[in-house]
C-alpha cells in the first residue's frame, strides 16, 4: 500500500492531525493498534478525570458544547468524545493495526504493520507520551511478598490486597491514587520526590484559566530558558474531581496519608527514603508562589482586581520532622507498592537513527531531526507549554501540517 | 537566560558554568569525573589525608596544590585531637557545597552578596557507634544548616536561593540519599 502520509496512533493528537491533513487534501491513513482512544480505553483507571476543565478540552473544529464547562471529563466521556470526533471528521483509521517497524524507504518511509508493508512519504508519530511506565531499578529489590503494580494496570483499590500501600511518586497520578487508595481503608505511605504544587483554583478561577490567561501555556519551546527541564517537569499535583478539590501534600497528610521522601533504594527488604523531603517541598512551595505572584501581577495589569476575589497564599507544605527515612517492606505493614514514577513514550518500533544518547527522539518543535518527512506529536512542551495538554494539539497539528505540506511541495 | 549589563559580582563566572554545561552536554564522556583522596594512618585514631588529583574532562587533572587534612577524635574519646573528626569533615563538606551553591545561584539570579555564613550542626547519639544500643543508628539523627545572608534581595528570594543550592548540591545528595559503597582489600 502507498499513501502520502501515515499517522501512527488514533488518540487526540493523531485524530487532530488527520483533520488537518484532510483540510489540506493530503492523502493519509491513521494506523491504530486497538480502537480510537485506545490508551484511554485500556490503560487508564475508570475513576480518572482529565486535569483540564471541560471548556479547555477542545480539538481542531470542536469546542466543548456540553452543559458543564467547568467540570472535569471522566475518561469514558473522553473516549466517547474522541470516537465521535473521528467519526464526524471522517478520519481514515485502520483499527487493530499494530506497527511493527518504521524504517527509511526508497521514497520516504516503509512501515510494517500487521505484516503488511505501507509506503509513505511522510509519517507522524502520535502514539503518546505515556505508553510505558517508568519504574526505578530498585524495584527488583522489593520483597516477593509485596504486590507491585503500575498505574497502567491499576483499576481500583479493590484489586489490591488489604494492608498498607506505598505509593511511589507524588505527581498527578501519585496524589490521585494515594487519595483513592487511602479512602478504601488501605493506609497509604506516599514517597514524594521533586513535584509541582498548584492549587486547583485561585481567586475563584480554575488554575488552567490562570495558566492560559497569563500566557504561560503559550510560551514557545524555542523561547524557554531550560527546555530539557521544561520537557521533564513532573505533572502538577492536580485532580479532576466533581468537587474541584485541591490535592496537594497538605490535603493528603490531613487525610492521614504518611508522607516520606523520594525512594532511594531498597536494601535487604528495607526501603530507604531521601532526607531531602523538606527542601523538595520548599522548592515546590516557592515555585507555586512565583506563579501566583505572576498571576496577581497579570490580574492587576489587566484591571481585574475588582472583579476577582483578593490575592492570598496557601499554607506552606507541612513536613513532619519525624518523617521516617526507612520502611521495612518485610514486616507485613506494606502489602502493595504502586509505581507512580512517571511514563515514557514507546517508539521501540522505530528503526531510524533519530535518537539522542538518552533514547529521546531529537526534534525541533515536532519536526524530527535527521529524518525529513518525519514528525512527532503529543509530547510535553513539544511546541508550547500547552502541547502537554489535549487542547495543545490544535496549534501543534496546525503548524506541523503546514510544515508537512511544504515538505511535500518541496519534493 | 541571558545576562546583560549585570553589575552583580560574587566572584562566580556564570558564563563559564553555562558554557561548561552546554559543552559537557555535547560531549557526555567529558562530564564523567572521579574525585579522589588518599588517607594514611598515623597513630591511634589519627590519620592524614591528601587530595591532589582527580579525573575529569576526559583527562587527569591536578589541583593547584596538594591539600592536606588531619583527622582525629577529641580527647574525651581518649584520643589526641590532632584534627577534626570525620563527621565534622562531612559537615564541612556539606556547608562548603551549599555555600558554593548559594554564591553561584546568587550570581546567576543577579543577587549581590555582601556576606554569607552557614552554621551547621549534626545531632548524633554516640551509643550507636559504641555498639551500645542496636536501635540507634551510627550516623547523624539530623543535620541543621542555618544561613545568615546579607544581600540585596528579599527574604523570599533568599529562601529560593538556599532551596536551589540544596537542589543542585552534590554533598546534600550524598548525605540525603543512598549511595553504593564498595570497600575492599587492595
């Protein structure tokens, strides 16, 4: 089979790109290993809701039109919305099609998928940033009596044995699951490394309203001082709940969750935690306050101070001076370890010399370096800070479809 | 970050550090350093250590001079007190590392320092090292560092300064986090 463009992955980014290519009458096909929105269907726990408010969950040509713009979309609703989007936009998806290899071909690229060969002049990688869990090497030292699992396999607390749970990682996934599991009667210990603290709302507006209004989300990748750091920033400690509650570490310790430092390693069945927790929390508080100051300055400059509730600051993160540095995993107190230690993309099927020494694909705002005609989508801070979120795909696919079109014309 | 017309002078060459970061990212093998010390027993608990060379930037490097350290225990431990105790040297290392970080971050952030003094304390129950109580650890129970900083900056900026210096400190990391240690016979 021969086509002009292949998009790998029918998630929000792949579908948005398909719409952009259709607008430009560029012949293409979307290859999807499962169904549309596959990761959302099969690799997310049912209670998950988007961290971004509904009004912000927009795709090219589709704004949110429901009756709860300030709510947070449950995963099942997002799956339905993306399926609907694919159908209405007439996206040419080939479901159940697993890409095995992608390599250079005589006129662009050769893709082997379901043992068929597809030739394309351009390829768009849209398989997502969270395809595989990142698990620290010390996981091998967890005693066999302790159940371990990753968020991709997690469904609900009922699947865990009774007893204490060590949640490793305090970013969006970790804080959310820590709260849910603790409420099920399984006492949670949360190991927190570097994290990003943000309030769910501030001065009566959702935090994403502030992030968008102040221009932070629009900051371009080529204007950010430390792009590597920006791209590896942990996800903010936010939860989408009907009550829009704040899920910072203070709210979790108030629930009775025990906070410990970053997990260093496990030796002879004993988990050792960093003694740097107080500083980790102080850094997160400082960073949050810097953003709130920026938000307040923007509000004043925009003449909004009389419309908004007054500025205020949140209580500093409380760290118990008696925080333990060790936890014996053989004592029976902890029966489960949950790795909320991040995710990474899976481009293992990519047989092209486009990676840097750390295995990341080298790219300039989604234009892959050293492989003309190859594009990358759906990665954190791909082109702007908004790229990390669903609505960022609109601008990203617009720009990259334009680049792809010029590339084809230049041939 | 571009620093232009910056009148701040803390004696830290920020451009050189930024240049090194860029150059070493491009040639990662040059970023692999090995730090060394040699320690010779004198008598009793007294030892003498020297530091002169290290490996880095893909080559053997030399300090400007050989630095020497006498390590001993105080007289209340029936020793001769020919130098600081090993645990005090750890405190010296941590305070020196954090202070270097404060100066570097201050320069980078355009904060003029007038004086910086770190007071560092490590609390320890010596029943641990004496083997008298198996529930007491050998090492510090806790370490506290108090920075007195006189500078052209708000308290919040100074708090951010010491937070960032901890974040980028090698010794803070060594002390706060587990490190694999191999001790063997030559």
